[in-house]
């Protein structure tokens, strides 16, 4: 059995200030950070204690990698034999020297370029540090029409062996012209998978079975989009509640959700689903 776990603790702060984001320039208090660190440590002990193979994606409410305790957590988890992959979403503002200690086979980064918060030049320099360290990573951002030139510039600036993804803007139906889609697909060959809203009601989905979301208290929900309580990882019998079940939402539109829809068979397109590493780039660095 292999589990795909999405962990999101109580941390809710960020050093960036993206206009659309509630965590922009917010700060947690010392006590809140201490609580977050305590919960993260408990989660790490739990992971260590499990017999199952585990792939973990950290999707924090804000930026976690600027905190030393997250850097240590990534390093520790990456060395556990049962942790096959550990990935974290980040704006890549953290220093990178600590990554020299991680297990580079299992550790990777899901980096997002935020053009309103940093320059392409600055971001590229950081990505070159990852290249020099041999860290696997992907890069991307939401492909607004006005940013397509920037997406091309990002592709040109980043190591050609690194996957650059584009998240589709879906709030406006049929937002892109065919010409724009062609342009984006030239950069992200898997864009058409993302540029859809999937009818998911009643469809078979691994979320709640081999994949689940966990909060800082260990509470499980099947995914980030259906908030019904499933069980708690710190209770002995929690695994009995992990079982196949159809989706109860009308649609699924986000990468971290629809990848678990069985009918899509996306493991055929991605080498690591949680990592968002496509098969067409077998070796990313
Ligand atoms: S970097 Fe991410 S978490 Fe931080 S403000 Fe921007 S969108 Fe929000
Ligand atoms: S299809 Fe999406 S919303 Fe439905 S259970 Fe799976 S991940 Fe959750």
C-alpha cells in the first residue's frame, strides 16, 4: 500500500503580498509558530512509525520554507526509508544551503514564480542554486493572458530540463483562444489536462482511499475540497476508514484534486503525481 498524503498545518503567514491571497504579509505570533512546529513534529513521528510507503505534499497556508523547522522537517522526512517522495509548495525565497542535507532522490520542490513580488532575474538565480545542488523542482504560475509573454520568458530562463507548468485561469469560461492555448502548450505540454473542469460526481477517486489530506491535529479529510471528517491519523483504527468511494462534488478543477480521479489515469502522464513531475522529463536535472 502506498499513501499520498497532503499535509497542511496551522501555519498561515507569508513574506510575499500577492493581492489575491489572504496570507499576504501576514505574520504568525511566536506562540502560533511554536504550536505549528509541535504539530509538525508529531506528524513526522507518525510518518516514521508507519509501515506503508508514503508520498507527502506540503501545501501550507503561506510560505513555510523560510522557517528553519520546516527546512529540518523536509530534511528528516526525506531520509525515512518509507517516505518515497516529499514535496513542498514554495515561493522559493528561502535560503537553499540547507538542501545540501536532503535525500535528493525523495525530496523535490513545487515552486511558484510570483511576478508581482519578485523579478524573473532574481527567481532564476534562485533556481540556478537548485540546479547546482541537484535539487529536483518544477516551476509555474497561473497563466493569465497578460502574463503569457512572461511565461515564455520564464521558460527561456529556467534550466531546459526543468518542467515549467502553467495553471489555467478558470474563473472565466473559455478564457483562452486556440492561439493562446497553442502558445501555452508549447511551454507546458500537459496544459490541456489542467485547462478543464472535470465532472466528478459519482466518479471513482483515490481521495479518501490511497490519498488523503491531514491537518495539524491529524484530522483526515478525503481531499482539500470535501471537508467531511474521515478519521484521525493519531487514532489506532483510522486506516479502516480509508476506502474507495465515489466523489460527492459536482466538479473537480484543481491539480491536487483531479489527479486522483481513476478514469483520468494520470499516473501514465506523471512520474510523480504529488511532485507534478511529468513522465516526458524522466530525469529532471
Ligand atoms: S506567495 Fe503564495 S502564500 Fe504568499 S502571498 Fe503569494 S499566493 Fe499567498
Ligand atoms: S474528484 Fe476531486 S473533489 Fe472529488 S473526491 Fe476526488 S479530489 Fe475530491
